[in-house]
């Protein structure tokens, strides 16, 4: 469950208006939300906040049933982060690691047994269509392959919350549709999903409530 | 089915972020200096202990014409006794507190002491006084009137006290020890600084990777531990190499210094010990100190890196 009450976020040592201002909304466990808005509206900043890369400067944030403030101990933030799967716009893969190692990272950081890791990674890579590239270095993949690797890494550990920033940008239409179906399926199984996108066709294909941002403010909560 | 994992655990690639050569070589150099300093400190401490506990407890008594019968003065005039002058002094010394060791140097021991100054002629040509070495028990002091008593009984007897010299020499040794401790602390400080700078450089080159790992839920302990084991391992290797390299000059110096380390006059010799027997003569605490050096270097590397990485990670939420 996600709950924001009057949350604002301002970059450190920056004057002027906050990047995110007075945001309040709820997303229940297993809920799906589109995150829409023009470029510069604050979609990526909001996802970073929900991924705990930044902490609110004002207001209260409750994430996966934990209240998060600037005083929250780092160990708690780390445990929360382990329960979140994030797909970044720029993929953020480890260029020197193979596809398999990249996808295995969240499981290894949770000290899962190597047998289990092998099974999970194999299954997810097969599903995203990277069964042939499993041993290829991430730096040698095409944009679409990198995006699929990033998606596989975000969901391999079955997180309670999935955040995706333009996850279909580099994907062809059939792959994008397949990914949407997966997100819908994960949501129905109890995973909370928030997807930021500009792709209206995608939104039409999966009609779900939308959070619309403009200049850092929430102008529509379709819940 | 086994996956083609690349064998790299997490993409940190620390062998590239913290290269072998720079840290390893610098720590080896630091350990080399530390080994030399540690040996100097051990030597200074040994001498200090010896001078404090040994020389102050040591009296050297010279008796001229030692084998002549003692001429005693009395009310009836001078009378010759059956006892020699040396025997009389030894009899007086026998009244000293129990635990006192009294040893009259033999002709061979005297000749060996005099050979550097008088050559082989020293063995026969000159009338030599008896030299009696008196080693008092731990904590015992010579009676204040000993010299007067001996001079009265056996005129011409000379008592040499080492107490004044030992005090000065002990002060000198303690100053050397303090300097050695300061030098060791400086070497440790430089090693810490080198590790800190090396770690900072490694963190800077891996900033993006660390941010990704952080985002995936890597704990501070995990990231700091990965860096710390790398620097700890390099520091251990460097420490081991530096210590081993220092052993050659140390053994050479120790061999040259061994004759000065004799604890008693009769044990002193100008001859240097044989190379084969040298390891048996090395002080145990010095060897323990040298053996500990690589571990100390590893600990400094490990602890400094843990601290640096954890402080650096505090900038991230």
C-alpha cells in the first residue's frame, strides 16, 4: 500500500519551487496506476521518491505499510528497497556483467541459494525472450534487449511494488503488449504497480486509474 | 540447468577500481619501514630493560695483587695472614644478601676481555688484578658501606658502581623507544592515509555501479565489506612482502649487534654468531611483532576502508 499526504520534495541546496509539491494520494495493495503528464512534470522524481532514492522534504509517505521520513533508519530503507522493483528509463544495467548476472543481482543481494537463483533467472529470461542472450554482456545488447533485461531484473525477486519509468520506450509493440499483460497479471496477484508513460495507445490498451502530474502537482487522481 | 554466469559477483570489479599495484607496493614499503622500526624499538627496549635491571644490579670489584697474602693491621702491628687478598674480598662478599651471585673472572676470561686492547701479550706479560663480578638479586641494593668495608679489609680494592651510568643509559634507551613508537605511529598513519585515498579513488570510479547496487537493496555492510576485503587482502600481501624483505637487513644488523647484547662480562665475546644459530638468538617478542605486521597492515586497510565507504554511503538515502 502507498499513501502520500501533502508530500513535497525539493532538491538539496536549490532555491525556488519544489520539484514535487503537496502530493496526496493512495494506491492500495495490488493496485495499478498509470503515471501521466508532460515532460518535466515530475513523473521521474515521483518514482525516485517512491523508490526511496530521495526522501520527502515535507509531508508523510507510507510505503509498503511503513512510514518513511528523513529520520527512518537506513537499514529499514534498505529492507524496503529490496521489496521494490524499479525499471529506470536508462536501464541502469551493469555493463560488465552478463545478462544472467544482471538479472540475478537482486536475488544475490538477498542471499538466496544459488540453485534457486539459477532457476528463477532462467525462467524470467526465457519469459522476456532473452533465452539466447543469457551469457552476453549487457554492454553488447541492443536498446530493446537492455530494456527487457532491466524489466527481468525488476521483477525476478517478486517485489511488493513495481515502479516503471517509460518501460516500453525501446520495445517493439508485441513486446510492449506482453509486458503490459505481465504488469496487469502481477497487479491482480497483489503486486502494486505504477507505470509512468507518454504512450497513450498503451494506456488505452490497459484502462486503469491514472495519476496526472503537471509542474510537480497532482492535477488528477483517477482512483 | 546451469546459467552462464560471468563469475563476477556484482559488477563492482574491484580489481579495476582498486588496482593491485599501487596499494600493494605502498603498503609493502610502509611495512618494510615498520619492520625496521619495530626491530629498533625491540632492541631499545631490551637494552633499556637490561640496563635498568642488569647494570644497576652489577658491581665490578678489582683487587690488586690478588694472590698475595693479606697483611692485616692490628694493635700489635702488621701481621701476615694465610688468606690471599682476593679470598678475603670473596669472603666479605659472601655476607651479601642471599641470591647474590659472585663470580671471580678466570685468567682466560680476563685475557679475552683484554685482548682487544693489549693483544695476546695481555695473557702473560702484565700483573692482572682479580676482577670479581657481583650480580645482586632483583630489587636488592649493595650496602652503602661495602666499598669502605672492602677497602678497610683489603686496601687498594676498587668497587665500580654502574648505577649512575645505567640511569643515563636507560634514559637514552627510553628516548629511543619513544622515538621508535612515534615512528611506528607515523608509519601507521601514512598507511591509513594511503588506504583512505585509494578507497576514495575507488569509490569515485565506481559511483554509478554503487548507486545501482544501492537501488537494488545492497546494504552498507555489503558494499563496505566488498571494498574492505579487497583493501585488507592487498594490505596483507603488501605487509607480508615488506616484512619478508626487511628480514635480510634485520638479520645482518642483529648479527652485528649480538656481541653487545651479552648479559655478563664472562659471556661477552667479540665474535659474531654463526648464521645458522642466529634464528635461535632472535628475541621472541621481536619475532612475534614481525609476524603480526601483515595482520596489522590488513586490519588498518580493512578498518580504514570500512570507515571511508560507510561515511561515503551516508550521502545516499
